């Protein structure tokens, strides 16, 4: 390089930081195992009950998986702000590994009945409900704040790469080696993430010894979200979105057996289709113009996800179902990743765990209620009509969120400008008023400001 010449070097991304990279790889392998186990749990329950009860028991399984979040995620956020996060995460991951190993042992001995699988799913749900806030709270300690949105996007990418890979592998493993082998692979997949957590630096730990009542801390988190208009809108949107979109995944195994007449491989491929779309979404989200605000992007992605879910409910051919589910996964990922990034940027460090726990409650806590609601609807409607009706309601609500946006999600002030119906829809889709003003236009505007008014008498 010649002296005096400068070279533009792009700032390193989150994966350039060794601890983030190690945690990322460990979580990726662990999530592959978790998705394999999730697929095997669904298939184990659906294939052991009568056909007319498959939809009900499938939704009960999913309710058992996510219901602990309703009771524990707020408590998990308070604990996160009080304890040594490294030791706390290490304990939780070891417990999850132990439960996975016990479920695998029960399956190898022939004891994996629907009720046994549901019981283990509920126990694992307790661990994951406690794991959510500390896992998210540790990320800001691993990368600079300027890289936080990219770190959140990369975490979403690895989760959805696992969501793509795990179910496909599970379908193959279940068909050729049986359900117990899928459970066993999940138990083994925890090794790297446990090692990675054990290597976390001191900066990623929080000191213990906070002397505040637990209940008061939990209510503080709720109050912080309720008082902030951006966090309040994020919580409301996530709660409704997760509640009404839950039937799609909860009834997918039943849809495969009753509508598409497929086996475990098809179920794995369709779950993988959602992951494929989510991976594409994670890759595309970094290319969305920086001026395009999240308070536009999130409700727009919700609307498009609803349209795709509706389209899926009309498919009867595996190829068409796969293609539509890719679209579902794409906009599902844009919704959740953008919401998570917005929350991380709005949450202050002293209250991060409590705020994240409230948002996680709206996210994960709404899922079991959605599954339970869908289980009740299966007594009156077919699985196809349950998916179709809940998606239709969600589309109407998401459309309202899109037209009544909340700028505080991006820490922006509400604008006084009013739009007509057509202009309002165009603004909602394009965020035209948020585009930066080109330098040439700025110069023209400055020139106009300096030019004397024609009505002003001269000299």
C-alpha cells in the first residue's frame, strides 16, 4: 500500500467477536437438536392417538410446551436482573440437557406414550421460560451497542437455520432410525452450548445481591412497558400476532396427515419450509433501507404473514404448501426479529431483564393460549377452518396496526401530518415521508430560503 493512501475498512460484524461467535455456534447446534426433538414430540403424539383426536392432542402438546411462559417468564426477567447470568444460564442448559436425555431413555424403553411426551414437554417448557430473558440479556455484553441490531439478526438467523435443518433431519431420522434416536441427538446437541456458556467472560455476568421484593420488581417491568408507548405497542402487537398465528404450527402435523396424506418426512419438510423462509428473511433484513422505520415494517410484515397463512389453508398439494410456508416463514421472521431489535434498543441496561421478560411474556405467553383456543375450536371446526378463521381475524387487526402506527417504536415523535385514505395506505407501505432528503434537494431548499421574496421592495 502506498504511503498517504487511505483504505476504507468495513467495521467487523458481531461474529468477529470470539465469544459471540462461540455462543452463536453452540446455540445453533443446540437449536437443531431442539427442533428435531420438537418434531419428534409432535409426531409421537399424533401417530399414537385416534385420527379424530389428533388435532386436539397436537394442540394440547403445544400448550404444554409454551404454557410455563405464562407463569414464569416475568419471574425469569426479575431473576435475570439479580443473579450471576453465567451460572444461571449454565444451570438451565444442564437441566434442559438432562430432561432431553431422560426423554430419550424413556423412548428407548418403550415408555414414550402421549402423556409421557407431554409431561416432558411441559418440564422442558419450564426451563425454556426461565432461559429466555437471561439469554437475550447476555447478548449486549458480547458486542458493542452499535452492532446490537446485527447481533440480534444473527441470532435470529441461527435459530431459523436450525428451524430449517432440524425438522428435515428429524423426518429422515424418525423414518430410518425411529423417534428415540431423534430424542438422543437432541440430548447430545447441548454439549457445545454448555461449553460456550462456561467460557463467558466476567463482563457478561450481573452481580447478585439486589434487595427488592420480587413481586415489586415484576410489577415494575409491566409498568415500564405500559408507560412507554413504543414498548406498549410492541407488546400488544406481539401478543395478538402470536395468539392468532399459533394454530398454523400447532395443527401442521394434522394438516399433513389429513389434507396432504403425508408422512414424517413431509412434516419435517414443511416445518423446514418455515425455517427456509425465516433464513431468507434474516438475510434480507440487513438490506432494508436504514431509513425504513420498524414501526412501519413490523405491522406490514404481520399483514403479509397473515395473507400467506390464509393462502396455505387453501393448498392441497405438498409443493404448493411448501412454497407458501416459505413465504410465511419470511414475514414471520421479519415481524419477530424487528420486534426483538426494537425492544433491545429501547430497553435500558438496569431494567433490561424485566422489560425483555414482559415482551417475552407477550410473545411466548400468547402461544399456549393460542394453542389452547385452537384445541377448543377443533371441536366445532375442521383444522383447516381453524387456521383459516384465526388468520382472517389476524389480518384485520394487523391492517389496523399498519394504518395506526406508533413512531415511539423507533423512539420518534408522532407527526402531525395527516394523510387521506389512499395516501395513508401508500405511506404505510413505503414510509415515503421517512426517506432522507437528497443533498441536491437540500441545496435547492437552502437557495430558496436565501432568495429575496419577490414582494419585498428592492434597494
